[in-house]
C-alpha cells in the first residue's frame, strides 16, 4: 500500500510482553457504546494507564494558536517507564533549539490524570530514550520511552502485544476487529482547537497492515493533534493489548468543517521485534 501523506504531524499529540491465549478480538469493556470522534469529546475514564507527555516548549509554526505547554500521549508500560512517539521529542527540541535526544528534562513532565491541566498532577522524569533506529524529526520506528523519577504504584500498566502479534491475524479478522484510540489531543475548529487536557477515546477501524505501520480509518472517530504516541488498543479475550501508537495524520486547521483532523492515519506497530526488544531492555534496566 502507498504510504499516507502527512500534511501535519500529531504532536503532544504491560510491562507484560506476552502473546494472547484467546485471539478473538472484542470491543473494549470500558469504551463508549456509541463511537464519536475524539475532537468532539468522548471523555475516557477506563484507561488510567494512558497519560499525557507534557512538553513545555513553544508550539510549532503550523499550530493554529500558541499553546504552552503542549501535549503528546503515552502508555505506562512498567511502574517506571512510559511509551510514546519519538517525533514528539524531535519537534519539541526543534522549537527550543536542542537536538532531538537532548531536550532539557525540566521541560518534560508526565501525568495520568483524567485532566492534566493542573500541574499538581505532573510527574518529573529522569530521562528519555529514542529508538536507536529513529531518524529525527519523523522517522521510524517512531518510538520513545520516558523514565519517571518515582514509580507509579497505583495504576496497572498497559499490556504490550508480543513480537509478531498482528501478523498472526488474517486480514479478514483484523477487518472485523474493534480498535480504540486513546489520548489527550485537541478539539476541533468549533472549539477553537482547544487543548483541554482531557483524556478521550474514539473507535477507529482497520485499513491495512504492513511491515512498519498499522493503517487506521475513522470509524467514525479518530485522533487529532495532541494524540501522538497514544495507544491503539485491541482487546482479545480478557486482555486489552497495546498494538500500536499514533504516528501521524492529515490536519486542516483552516477548515470550516467539523472534522478538522481528516482522512485515514498511520500508527507505528508496537509488535515489531526491534521495538519489543527496545522496550524490554529499558524496562529491565529501569525497574519493573
């Protein structure tokens, strides 16, 4: 399949690495009964392991307004480690004049609150790591890990799929599956592109799978700016698996239509062997 053209990037956007004994995908038990676009605001209270990566950096030139701080989204994968998209740090570093791997840690925070606008919920970090094969600002694998200064003991981490998990499904099975996208992204034009700090959920549909990406379609919901790095979830049996994180999509900031974040979108597969090994090695070195 031809790669999706990205007109603008989504910015600011477990630890059990096993397979699954029941391969029959089902809808998330905590997801809304009626799917809605995330930019229209379906509040999520069922995924406390999804957090916001709060970057105290100037907004990029293509933003419709100046937001500071601004967000990406991420997944707690151990008590100490949060998974997100590498391009979040690359673009934040660009706007502050630092290399992608050297954004000052004083500018980076994490929160797992349902609304993260109150700094009292922000957690300090001790560092972050980009996947060694990532080439800034928007390469692949688009994977980064954030290391917390204190462990998260009151939230169960999300569960990552084992290496090659998505390849174990037939195309028809993935077409029939229900996927969910969770993140802290902005609202649409009718709400002045607000970054409200709320965690939201939307149902999204399967489009295609290739060696690096899980391509999704709006079904009818979907992500917007601020949801980058947030998880794509697929439930099988009693386990909800993180199978991808949000990589990029097409955005129309000057649109007069309700759906400002448009078209289908690409998500970075988390079940690639190099990604699984990268995450496992860092979890092992930073604590369970």
